[in-house]
C-alpha cells in the first residue's frame, strides 16, 4: 500500500558548480546562476509504502509522519538559502535525492519512504524512483 503526503516550503538557491568557471556556470545554468540567487515555493510529495496495521488500518500515523518530516526536512530548508545547507549543486534532481535520503533515515520502522517528488515550478518536477 502507498500513501502520499504533501508538504510545502520556501527557499532560495543559486545554481553554481565549483567545478565550473563563472562563464561555464552561466552557459549551463543561465540566469539561475546569477549572484544573489533566487527563490521558489517548493512542494514536496512524499510517498510512503508499507502494510496497513491490522488494528488501525493505516500504514503510518499521519501526525507522526508530519512531525518527522517537519523535524528532518522542513525546519532545515524552509526560508533558508539551500546553498548554505547542501554541498552539492542545488538542482531539483539533487535536492529530490538528498531529501529522499534525509527522510529515509527517520522512517525505518513500519512504512518506508518509497519516493520523493519535488515540485520546483509548474513545469519542473523531480521524482526519485
């Protein structure tokens, strides 16, 4: 059984790789590499997978799931500069994988994190498989 929960946060970032020159960063990331960065209103869909509890009929306690996501992910990123938190280039692809890893560490009993979908803009969605 799978269950999806949606969470939202706002954060800034700048797409820039330390392995590239300023000119190369501009060629790869365009305006998203500008000094000062930019922000997004992100949406994160976390898909949990597990067997329903025979007593409650649920694969996880939603309030407990929300508490763990708040503690492990949202408090770390909401209204922050992601470049100050994450050592890799803060592309949507990297963020989705990193968030998946962070959340998987705190969902080890019962339902597990099956995938994370990060919505950066109406046109950009990044889904871990």
